[in-house]
C-alpha cells in the first residue's frame, strides 16, 4: 500500500488550522484549496482577482514542491470564484500558471470563501512525473 505523506510548506499562518496543505499518496498529490495568502498569512492582491489568482497558483506550486512535483504535473484543478463576472481575470492567471501542460479544469461560483476578502480558491491534483 502506498505511503500517505502530509505536505505543509513552512507557512506560519497555516499551523493555526488542522489541515494538510496537501497529501501525497504514491505518485498522486492532492493539494488543498489554496487562497491568496502569502507565507506570513497576509492577503495578496486586495480586490484584484488576477493578483489573487496568481498568488493562489504560487501557493499551489509551493505545496507541489514539498512532494517533488511541479505545475507541469498538475492534471486537474477546481476553482471557486466569488464573482463569475471576473472569470477572465482568473483565466488569464491560470493561463500564465499552465503555459504547457493544460490541466482538466472546473470553475464553480460560490457566494463567499472562508474569509470575505478572498475572491478565489483553487484545489489541484497532480501525478508526479506526468509533466
């Protein structure tokens, strides 16, 4: 049976919550929903969907690195947006994050996220070595 490994970048703010930022089982990596907090827990991007989205993908990349994976290994993402009228801003950041291997993707509208200043949250699944 493959070993289950919790993945937690050294983010001081994250230790307040009882969740793993990601989990690796075998060569598969499951990244918890990431939001636009920097490593110190500060919101990045304010009311800018594009800036928040870029930080979200930076955070996903950091979790993947804990498992020895890269953005190229991501095979599926699910995004949660609080304002679908700003989808194009999110989509532009997603395009920047995945210039080569485009993952399967779904986007869901949600009225709010865990913090009312957050505009976007993205979870990811990666298969190490697939990129």
